[in-house]
C-alpha cells in the first residue's frame, strides 16, 4: 500500500506550463507537492513562469525545465534536472501532444513524422525515463485522447500517434509494477483549449458539444482531478486508459 497524498511529493509535469498541464501543476502544488514544470520552447516560457509563480505562492518549491521531448537525450536531461532540483520524482505526468486534422491523402511525410515524434516517440521515452528514475511506489500518467475509442475522419495522425501509448502503458504497468509504480493514460474528450479550435469548423464544434453531457466540450478542470486521483487514492488502478469525456464515446 502507498501513501494517498501528494504532501511532500515531487511531481514532474511535461507540458506543465499552460492549459491542462498548467492546471495539473497548480493543483499538485495546492495538494502539497513540489513541481518540476517542463515547457517546450521560448514562446511558452511566459506561461510556464506564471505557473511557477502559482506553485511558489502555494508555498511549494518549483523549477522550470525546457526541452524538446522528441529527443530522448532531452527527456533524460529533464528528468535528471527535475530530480537534481527537487529530489527523487514521485509522480511523472506527460501532457505533451500535437493535434492535426487533415485527410490522409493530403498528409505529408513531414507531418506524419512530426505527429508521431510528439505524440508517440516522446511519450515512449518519457515512460522509459520514468521507469528508470521515478521513486518506488511512484505514478506515471500520460494524457492521450478519446479519439482512441472513436470512429471518425481527419485525425489519422493524431489518434494514430496517440494510440501506441495505450500499449506502452500496459507494458510499463507490468514491467514497473514490481516496484509499486502504477502507469495509466487518460483520454479526454474534445477539449476546450486553444489547441482544439483551429482544427474544427463552428458546425463541428457544435456537433462535438452535442455528443457529451450538458452539450459541452471537455474542460481542463474535468481532467486535472482525475490525474490527481491516479497520483493518490487511485494508485491501485494501473495499465488502464481512462476515457473522461462526458459520454462522448466509449469502447
């Protein structure tokens, strides 16, 4: 059995500076954790700095870490720097992803490679490094997408790029389980963030809303508590993909 609290724990959040990752970072600090906030590029640094201020305002220690997680050596460095600043990492959360809505016949090789690098390769090596370095009884959580349970057009490289993460998660749950580490994925429905709207027409946005309870999109506030639960009382859940989408889709 493991402690059902984040008090005094060290949490690493990839893509932890804004949107869902930012909220997960803030809520982790409010629950008593120190937080390593990863961000990808200089353009996202200001939001990461605001999140760091919120972590510190909650009375916890925080650190900003920049890195391109499609490069395995950079993933290793982020984990090493996080542990060097805060101590052993107890919870590793990967919110990193890239969305593309495009027909297969129009998709270029460069687009394919970029989508799989960000959504699949980065996720794999994040899980690998977590397995190497996260403390015993730790937690590893990856954000995927409810499109893994949907039958739709346009998202071949996004759903396709995220789908291997389910299999990475299952294997890791078995491989890391002897150290008490749980490994899970969370699949939000279409989410009300700046990443979503450029991919969709207003009509499709309304359709997506109509498929869920309350005629609304998934909000980051709906997902962050699930991540927090998996990192605490939900520790006995492992090897799973949890679809949190207001009834948008299921298997």
